[in-house]
């Protein structure tokens, strides 16, 4: 959870000036929504499957049948087998809590409870998106003291520890491409601006997964996405046809086919190209919001939870772009 969001939550604890009272005489949504409203576009772009139990094995094809030339009339067909495997989804719990004094709820000029439920829940979508992109179960260093956490040192309860995200998975190039135990070869931009030539290289590196451009999704950091706007090969939203499918965060299509998405959670200097059917999101429990009264302090307690998992079908269907140009302090 961001520092700005933590500050907003702390302000809701009381009605004194600078600590919750700021919300009462002014439109609450103006300040509060800015901290929490950021929808997760990945749920629109990728495969979402329900989980009836804590774990679910999701099938995938490892090897298909072969086609042969039959030179002899009436000859016997060669026998081949369809080799299949599974990926395992295991529900991880995301949880957040906020306390609000009864005075805040009574004196607010807006429907405070509706605002809390709608927009605080949206922070869970933001946490999902960040974990699905930056997640790293083996990240180091970490700290058990949240106040000591930084961009480099993660808090041990950071949501990004839940599962490995696209940047982590696409950076794993230590296995075998033939056995699908590693991602495709990465594209080194060598500090250059984002350009379509880099995307073409990534498409080539994806091999069979990169052949149909309309099946590809490119996720970029905001700086690289901004640089791509000047490229004539990018078809922006206003030029889409009336039947176009648009994801949240999508701002254009390369060559009119490859969906390009700007994510605030994609690390500066990085991007990921993947087949849109490759990532899988498993839902054991969708967003649930509960509230309770804490009568000793005359406050209401709001708790938001969900249980889900995230993985990919094929590592080879991921290609990372790295060492892209990054914004300077003067940008």
C-alpha cells in the first residue's frame, strides 16, 4: 500500500484538523478517490478462472499431434499422442483494514460508507495489478518493520510477495526454451528510447507465440509508453474501429493489432510482451468487504479480503524488454 494511501487512511481515524477533519467540509471524493481508484486492467486482458477449492490444476498442452504425408493409398496412419500437463493455482489471501470514527461517518457531507466501500475496495485492484507485474516471492532484502520498507527493501507482508509477476517470470532465462522452463530471450534496449523495432525483436524472440500480432499484449512503463506515442506505427484509441476491444490502460495498438498498455506498476526501464492467453488469474474468493463496530472507541472497522493466484501457462510466451531509457530527475 502506498504512503499516500496510508496517509489518507490515517486521516479517517478522527475528525481533528489534518487527521480526518479535512474530509468533512470538502468533497471527500476529490482527495480520497485519487489515492485508491486505479482499476486492474489485467483482469480484462487475460484469462480468469474460478477456483472451487484452495488449489486448482489447470490443464495445458505440452505437445500436439503430428501431421504426416501419406504416400501410399490405404496405408496405415502414423500414431501420435497429445501430451498434456497442468499448472497449479493456489489461493493467496489479500487483506486490508481501515478504522473510521463514528463522527467521520455522521458529519461527512458525503455518503462516507459508500465511498469507503467502493473506492477503498479499488485499492485491492491496484494491489493485484502491482503484484501481477512486479511480484517476486524470493525478493530480497525485506524487513519485518513496515516503517523501514523502501522501494528496494520490501515489507514482509508486501502484497508483491504473494506470487511471481510478469517482470519476474519474463526475467527468468536460466532454463530451457525447448522444455518451457524459461522465458524467451530478453530484448536489451541499451538505454535507447522505446521504439517499434524493439517490439519486433521481442515478437521474433517469442517464436510460435509471437506469430499472430492480434494475440499479443505489450505492457510498458509510463515513460516508455509516452515515447511510443510519437511512433507512426501506433494506432491510438481515437482511430480504433467501432467494434474494437479496449482494455483499461490501453492507449493504442502497434500495427493496428498488438495491444499496448500503459501500467503505472511496470518498473521504469522495463516492458513485457506476452500472448494474451498465457497469463492465468485464479479466483477463490473475489473482493469481500465486511464491517464491524468497535464500541470501546466508537469506531467502525472495515476489512477487505480476497483469495486469488496468478501464473502463466508457458514461460516461453513471455519476453522482457529491459534497459529502456528512463526519465531523468528533470523529466
